């Protein structure tokens, strides 16, 4: 398994029997005698959907060796010791238990204490409402925290409401401002008429305006928007909070960040997010393929865009290949440094 780290294709997992031949942290240089960046650009990226360049690279990297059983890949790698070696890989099923290092056991919510009474909650998904109950179970412990880290780097989304129910306990604000949602409409009649309408014809004529906009693919429906009112009767926590973000922070997890954007006690630390609102329209293609198209655009409540850009962290931290090799987590380290400073340590 490989990942796109610091602009390079890096081996992050390997069959246990090959961990000495192809050490973790090795950089893939070539695939089938083609430089790996060129290989991805010409062989993989044209078939990948993404609203950002960095997610395009990440997806192309993860799909680098997709193929049929028996397919052969000739690769050249640079090991961490700078030596260069070539290998021939044959596509075949692999038992997950043979992978090194072993995959971490998935937990919906993880909780840990750090020095100086800094608590860390990892929220790995908003797809299962059980996470709200898990959060309430640890809430009493948080009342003694002087700083809080919320790690949503691997949260691919789910339900916006699930995340918002957690966030409302972590602010004393009475109103929470979420995302605004817009979708494009298509009226076939308006589109047909709109071809013959000029912009001047739309002045003081709503129907002509709608026809004109429809023809030019600018006919939108704005969903009703109103802030959510917090009605909790229990004590709420408002302490310095760092939310850890990454390229895999997506959909409802990005909506979580939109809600948190106006909260003065919260900052974002890490990398740009996935930059997708989800809600895809999925349809079949000839030959058994499929495709999906995002049906809505979310924005901040004030209209700022994040689709195509990602939610940008307040403190940007990009892990390097050396961080991976040394088992360091610079994003977490920066958040701890920030919170320790806020606590006066």
C-alpha cells in the first residue's frame, strides 16, 4: 500500500515477508519503465474524479496497482538508505493479516489524555449515530480538561446532524451556523426558450430571466437556511480547542468544521480537507462501470467556498516522508504546542 506524502509516492504498508526488501518509507520512482508521476498522470488520473489537485494525486496513488489477477508491474524504488532497486510485482489476492505494519483496530471514537490536562478525542466517522452516545459517555471526563484536541483527519463524513450534536457541547454559543446548500436546477422548457433570450430581455421579466439562466447553466435553487439553536440544559465546555484536519476529512466532517468556524475557542491544525460535500448522483455506464456527480454545493454561512479548495487550516502542517519513517505526528505535536501555550505552560 502506498500514499502520497510530501509530493512523493511512498510505500506505507507491505507484505510482512517483503518488509526488508521494500522497507516502509521507500519511494516508488517508476512503474513499467515510466516515471511514476507521468504514469499516474497518463494512466490513472484521467479516470479519477476530484475537485482538487492534491486529492487527485492521493487517489491516483492509492489506485496505482489496481488490476486483474496476474497483471505484472515492474517498479523501481529508492529505499530510505538511498539505494535504488527494481522489482516485479504480480497482482494477486493478499491476506490482510500478512500486511506490515498491521492495520490499527478501527474504533468509532478514541479518547486519550496528554500532559497539562489536554484531552484528545478522535472522531473517525459521523456515519453511525452511536458516536453521539460514546461521546456523552466521556463528556464528564472533559469537564476537568484545560485544552481539547478533536482529531477528524480520517473522518470521511456521514450525517451532519451527528457531528453537530457533539459540537454543541463544546461551545457556549446559542446559535450554530452551518453550511448553506445550493443545487443546480434544469427546466427543459426554460432551457429551450433561453437559447433565444438576450441578457437585456431579462430586465423586469422573471420568466425570461429564469430561461436565460437555465440555458447558461446558472439556474440554482437555494435551500432554506437558518442557524441551529442550542437548547442543551447540561453544562457545556468552552476551552481552547484544536481540530486536526487532513486530506481525508470529508463531507459531513467538513460541515463540522463549517459549524466550528465561528467559535472563537477553536482553531484548525493540519492539512486542507477533501473539498467535497458528498450527495453524489450515481449512475451506471456501459460495460458495468459507474460514475457519480456531486449534486450540491455547500458554502460557509457567509458564502465563502470550500468545494474545490478544501477547508483551510489556521495552522498548516504537512507531514514529511521523514516524519513517517520516524513515526512522528507533527500535526498532533503542533496542536499540543498550541494548547500548552494557551494554558500558560
